[in-house]
């Protein structure tokens, strides 16, 4: 594992947003959802491709859930969509990707320090 300086860590901009829509991406090689996430008026609505189907089998259960995401990675084309942010998940046993979320509701667009 490489070590980051604190200044390097500060370059990674992470925010909280609320999932507005979640649907299975039929073009994905590995099962994945397309997430439409609201990051508030300043940052807007962004799309993300997320391989979280094993830990979160019903996409409808994700709607309204707040998530943490990295905002300043380059957008990437993934299975036919432009993934604009990277949602953050814990990789549990068996490769389950479990979304990380705040313990209390916060305003969309709140920065993570």
C-alpha cells in the first residue's frame, strides 16, 4: 500500500448524495446498477455505475439512500454510460460491495473530510 501525504488526500473530493434512481445496467459484463445521485444545487445530479448488486439485490431499496462518492475522478465510460462519480463501498467477504453511507442524514453535497 502506498502512503499519501495529507495534501494528496485533500485533493480527493468526496461528497454525500442521495440516490434518486437505481436500475440494472443490461450492458454491464458484471452485474451493475446505474445510479442517478443528487449532490445538491451546487454539484447537481450525477450518474455512477456501481457493482453493488450482490449486497443490494433490489435496486428500488436504494432509492432515497444517501451515499458517499468521490467527485473529482475523470468521468469514465462504463457499459454504455458516462460514470461521473465513484460511489464508495466496503468490499466484504465473498466480494460483496456494500455502500458506505452517513449515519445521519446530511444535506446533499456535504463534503467528506
